[in-house]
């Protein structure tokens, strides 16, 4: 029997502790894993630029069973830097946070970017990251595009610049479909966490994958994503990921994720 706890917090900034395969074999790729320079964190200016680092000359690709390229040195986080509206803890200690605001301001080691096969940045998260990352990020993204299309449920990773997140996980999230949509969304989430674990990432931030241009009902997307994350941690018990941030833009999504998180953590599973 799994024992889990839930804790709902007021709408204020909260301090946190430091801490598949798809239909194609190229579903998980790591690109631009050069070691980043150390930089100072200015809490009053979360968008302060990082010290510029050189991108990796050659990207490395891996399947879900393959070996990723050498990991970057990633900074452990201590503050989400956005209001935490609810919080829960899974049975192995991983913390899940519901956060509202601009995802580029989150103090997380990695951010998930829902996109399509050609790495479109037309979505809400894509536009925010493009503005924040500037030319260096666009160059890193261009390297991924040059490698070819990203399969449905596939993920790849690039370096990020000018914000606290060191890495961006690009995910070709599925459009809503009653036939295989839930399985594909679960696989997308699983692949995002797999590639994060390959790079020994301790914190990951994601929006409500699928509930934007992909047309997913918000509540179904939230339920599917949360259960996929729970199952992942039950399967990969040695995961490096300790903090998961659901970064949302509207009150309706916040209410849905808060409710679904509470329901998830109120039950024990055999």
C-alpha cells in the first residue's frame, strides 16, 4: 500500500527543498549539452541573463533505452519565484506544485515546451521562451530542426539562455483524440521525464500539455498528466527529479490542477 500526503498552501511564494519508447526510435534526443558557466542569482531580477556558454558542436541522440550524452552541470533550485497555490508530496518524497504565472520566470532546471513535429514556437509557451531566450536559444532550436521532424510523443532537449532554466525539453504533444489520445499524452509525459532523468535534472516545470492548441479538455489533460507522473515515479524509483512545477496561466487551469492534485493524493494505491 502506498502512503501519500497532501498539503494545500495559501497563494504566496513558498520555499522548496533542494533537492516508453515511442513509435520511432529517435523519440528522445539530447542536443547542446555543453557545460554552462556559473552565474549569480538575482532574486529581484529573475530574467537576468546567464553567462553565455558555447553550444555543443554535435548533438547526441538516444532512444529510451540508450545512453544520453554527458550531462550539464545544473543548478539546484530553492525558490520557485512564482506564487505556489497548492503543493503535494508523493510517497517517495517528490513534490508537486501548482504555480501561476510566466513559465520563463520559474526557478527550475528544465522547462517543457509543447510543440509539433517541426518545433513550432507559435504556442503560448513557445512564444514566451523565444522572447526570453533570444538569438542563442533560436540557434539551439535551429540545430534541432536541422536533425529532422520530431515524432508524435517524441522529445528532445536544448540549452536555454537568459533565464534560470538551463534546459528546454521540446515535446511533440498529441492532439486530442478519443481513440489513442490518452495513451499518447501519457507517453509524452513519460518521455519528458525520461530525458530529464538522463540529464540528472532535479526540477522540471511544465504547462498543461495539450490543453492549448492541441484541443484537450483541461480537466482530462490534468488528470492524465498527473497520473502519468505518479506512475513514472512508481516505476523509476531512483529518479533524480525531486520537484515538479505545473505552471499555469489562467485561474480555471489553476482550479482544475489544484482539484486533480488533491484527488490524486487523497487516495492510496495497491
